C-alpha cells in the first residue's frame, strides 16, 4: 500500500507539472521571447524624408527584406509627395521615419508623440516625434498592404496633427464630436467586405488620420476614397481641405 500511495503521488505531481495556472485560474502562457532592438542605424534620404534604417536590414542576413521594405516605403512616400500640397508636404518631410527589423515588444507601425511614454516603457528617447516601423516584415507583408495601403500617410497625419495643428485643435475635435454623435461610423463597410465599427470612432486623433487616408488615397474603412468622403462626410471633407489644401488634380 505505501508503494501504491507513493506511485499515485508521483503520478499526481507529474500531471500537475503539465498544467500550470496563472493567478486568475487560466492556463499560464509560455513566455514569448522579446524581439531584439536595433544596435545601430544608418540614415538614408528617401523622397525628401530622413529614414533611419536598422543596420540589421542592411546586413547580408536580412538584405532581401531590407530592400523590399525600403522599396515599398519609397513607393508610398512617392505617392504622398505626388498628391500633397507643397506647404504641408514640406512639414511632413521634417518628420523622421525609423525602419527596424524588430524592436522589443513593438510590432505595429506607429507615431511616437511622447518621450515620457518611451522612457517609461524602456524605449529610446530618440524615437520621440518619429514615425516608427518596428517590424519590417509586417510592413512589407502583402495582406497588410492590401488592407492598409496608405498606412504611412496615416502615421504622418498623426505627426502633422501633433506637431503642426496640436492634438487639441478645437476644429478637429468639433467635427469628430459631430461624427460620433451621429453614429455614422457605428457600422461601415471595410475594405475586405466586413461590416465593422469605423476606427475613426476611437478618438479625434484616429478620426483625423483615418479621414486623411481617404482624402489623399485609399482608406480601409468607408468612406474609402476622396469622392466618397466628399459626398458622405462634407464637413469633414471641408475641414481636411482647409488643413491640407487641395489634392493634386482636384
């Protein structure tokens, strides 16, 4: 009997070791390794923008990805340069773009408005006020580019909103408040055919960036393009025309 009890105890400990639980009672997730951050970068000039490129993307091991990502970035910046009026374009070109192979826990393309947030979360302070592409592979992904073809313009719009207009610009907030109150973004068509809540409903910052995508190019939420924006959101269209100036050819 003692031998049986010992065997059962051993079996119980073995089974228990395979089912680790977190404090909330759910199975604990295996820790995901945190991706490396760049050790150094090289500055490139692309279509009038300074682009700080992770040196790992220029090394042989990742050169193919680096070339793809840089060519795609050049194409997107060329599109922006083609349609944006000279004055706001010159201001957007003052925004540094950072392209990395990987960068810690950061994965999504983003604009970094706050140096304090960067310090508090263990990121370099020189990312402040930059548009950051933290994962080159994700940026160059075909599906990502189908869903968000004007993602670079989106992030540059955040930078323009912050550095030129000011995030608390009353006119932008006023038009966004009306948009939310009317619930026009509550359920809209997305570029992949789904019916979803428009990302512009999130806050006035995302509203400005999302609608700027439609104003200049193609957004992933309806209204998708310039003509649809003008027809369905005339007040927003007028606001963007006042801020950005006319789109080339319109």
